[in-house]
């Protein structure tokens, strides 16, 4: 038996497993495939989008497939029969445990659908081509918008001298490319030619219905100025300060044209993700690491508000970078209290999306762990501004909040019932409507001056954060509408900065207020999905929260 398993495993390795696809209407489906003796085989279980139904158990030596009015039998011996009579191919099937593969030519004979070789070498059964709706040129990017989802397999690119050549298929004839870009539709293909900077390798990104070709200089050893988009410019320079040479990145942002929004890790609060992944996933222009977090649990430390919704409770006493509903930026120490109003009852929320204990806790869909369910708690579900029900619920849907309230407050809830109006209130010492907020620190400068209590500010942070020379991520304001993310890199030849050095440096640059986000090994600056600052060991850091930049449309 062990010998048989070993032989099966070796045959499988020799066959070489990879993926192809089925392109149908608004969807793209993955089809696992193998090559054997020069023939391509598709996994039967992945052919369901073509209309196949599967029956039988492969361990019995055969598998039945139903396609339209036909019955197809795949046998472990390799043969494939249709309607129990006609043999389609004596070597048309491969059995690997519970997976059964059928030769490409057999699938084509059964369905009448031809599989087309895509630009990157994989194959696709194409039931619906994609149509180009528009082209956009955006500061070194060419964005091609389609009417349906697309995949990277549909695109191949190569550079010949100073010309980038692009092949995209399957594509229907559609909008012509903009002036300065050669383009021609031929059959199901679109050919493009455009100029590219000397010595530069363009990059490809695919986001749902968009193919994005990044065709401009943006490398880790780049020094100079780069326009990321209208209203956002990246500068990477070597500067001498206090007789030391530093590598410093500036991401200068105009809030009249750029919108900043915090982003949590993809798997929710309590998980981690790198900022380059966040930028690619959201389609944003750029991003930096933001909130402090517990590296063991992944839980956020300090206030976090996204689009007016509190996602993490204040830590207290530390500075907060926030943006108002009018798009103005502030850095302040301020008192923040998050309350819930249930009818005439007002309760102070002590924890949000947390694994810690508390008398009144609030959870949103963004919590990435199972919401604790305890016997001595009262649970109230809020939805669309009203009490939906008393009782525990997990997981939560969009727009829902779950309150966990200690039983001792039961008497305060005597008049709360289903359909009672419910509001989450963010109370601050500033009369401003906050849309986005991130608590961080240390606080560096305020009103264009050093902090009068800078000594006590340093003592708010453990682990030598203020005193060490380390990589830094800083947010610094020139005005309410203009700010910079500043990343101070650190490698073997260039030091980071400590607290006092950062203060002196920022004052020389003319910033009026500034604070640190989480720095050290978390320091990340990402542009067009690529991390551009030096990182320790060459690895991209994993963080709990990023602050991302989007164009205002």
C-alpha cells in the first residue's frame, strides 16, 4: 500500500499542477490543471461553471459527469465514455485520490467550447470577452476600465528599448486609447505601445474591473521628487542635520484633493496586515503605518475612528491626529468619551472591539475575533439607529453594533426595548465633528513650538520610544489643509532620530504641529502598492492599522 501511494505521488509531481480559468459573464473561476505527456488536463470539480454536474465516488474507480443531455463516465483506467457507448479517449482521464482530471481535448469535444491560451501562458474557457469602457492616465499610471472583472492572466507586458508593449485578451473592440498611446484591437486582443523611462520595469496591478499599468520611476534606491497623483507628492532625499546624514521621505498631501482614511487589517481588529497589501486591496494611492498595537494579540492601542464610526477606545493622554467633516486636519491632546444613548439612558462605553473586560463594551463588524459571550452580561443589538433586539449575536452585519452591558446596569435599562432609538456619541473637548482619528505619539510640536511639558510627554511611552534613535513615521501639519507624512529611515549608514532631534528638525522645516505614529520596525511608506522605505531584513512590516490616501472625486 505504501509503495502504491508513493508511485501515485511521484506520478502527480511529474504531471505538474497549476491553474487556468473559466471566464464567464461577470465572473472568473479558477480551474486546477495538470500537464502529462504533453497533454493538458482540467480538474472535473472545477468545470461546474460550464454546466457540468458531478456524480459518483472516484474511489469506486469511475466518476460520472452530466452535461446537457449527456452522461460522461471517467474511469480510473484512463478511458472516457459518453452515453455509455462511445469512447472519447482511452487516455482522457487522470485520477489523483478524490480529484479527477479530464483532458482538454475531451472537454472541448463535449462542450464545443474552445480553450484559448492567455498572454501569460494559462488557458481559459471564454464564454464572454471583456469590453474596454475607458482609459485614464494618472501620474505615471495607465488605468484601463472594463465592463467585467479581469485577471492578471489576461495581460502580458515586455519592454523593448524605451517602448512598453502590452497584450490583453480576451477583449472586445471598445474605446480607443488616449493620444500618445498606440493601440489596436485585433480579434479578441488589444495591443498597446507606450513609452517607458529608460531602465525602468513597469508593474501591473489588477483590481476588480481595472487593469493598472504603473509606468513611472518608483524604486527603493530612488532619490528625488515623484508626483503620485494630483495633490500628493513623494520626495525622497538625503539631508544633513546636526552633522549626520539622514534618508528622509516626505509624502506631501493637499487635503483639498486627497482624502485620508484609516484602514484596519483585512481579517479585522485583532489581526495584522502589511500596508502595501492594504493599499493594493483598497485601490488607494499611498499609505503609512498608523496606530500602536499589541504585537501578540494584534489589538489596537488608542482611539481609532473611521468615517465617523469609533473602532477602538481612547488610551488616554496621548495626542490624536484627526480630520473633521470639513476635511481639516488637527493634532491635539483632547478628552474623548464614547457614549451610547438608548432612549433617555446614556451609558459610557469603556471598551470598543476589545478582548479586555469592561462594564459597557461595544463591538462592530470590524472585530476580527469571536465576540465574547458571558452569562453575567446583557447584550443589546443596535441596527440602523434603533434597538433591534435584546440578545447576543455573532457575526455582525454592516451597520450593526452589539453592546455588552454588565448586569448591574439592568435597572437603568427598564424603558429600553425593541425599536428604542439608539445613538453612538463621540464627545470631545473640541466642538468639531470628527470623521477620522488616530491616537499615537509622542506629541512633538504644537503651535510651531516645542511642547512646554515635553519632559512629561516623553515619560508617557515605555520601551525607550522617545529616547532611542529609530526609524520614525511622523504626521506633520503646515496648515489645516496641508500636511506631510514624514518617514525617517534607518540603515547601517543612516541613523534614525530620537525625540529631541525630531522636534528640532521639524521646527527647522516650518511645521506648526506634529506627532509620531507607531515607528521602529513598523515604519512603512507605500506608494502604488510598493513599499519604498528601507525596512529591517528587507521584510515588509505587519501592522494593525494603516492610514491610506484616496483621490477626492
